[in-house]
C-alpha cells in the first residue's frame, strides 16, 4: 500500500483548454502529458488509487491521444522526467511492463481553472 501523503497540501491547477498543469504557482507541463497527470491525480484523490496501466490511459478518450502512433510511452517518460526535475513530492514510478505508480508524499488540492 502506498504511504499516505502528509504535510501541507499543494494546490494543483489545471487549464483544460491546453492541458496546462501548475504546481502551486509554478508551471509544470501541458498538452496530453498534462491531461494524463490531471487524470491520475483526480483518480487518486477520488479513490485513493495509485497504480495505473498504459492500457487504461490508451482507452480513455478524454486524454485526446491520437488513434495512430499515440507515443504514450514517450509522453509518460517526459512527464516522469519533468516531475523528477521540478518536484520532490510527486512522481511516476514504473512498476512493470505497461504499469506504473503515482507516488505522492504530500496531499494535493485540485482546482480547475477557467480560460483567462
């Protein structure tokens, strides 16, 4: 079982128009990789889930992956690197072929932002 996040909650903002995700006031990522992270954080907050598969992401039409050559693995690697470089409390860890874990050590509050 994943550890329960502790400490001060981090405000995570999402702009649906371009998939941008901000951690606090700091820009993290946008596009499909941002939409993936937002989906993972929402699932985690709603159900406590931390284990995911590439297959379920491919089947989620809300992510906007192209049907041909979706490059999902490349997008996940980009997201994983960006999180590792910019964030010490949130990450994605590979757990097996086509499987990964969302690792959080701090709680989050999720906010959908309107176009501005």
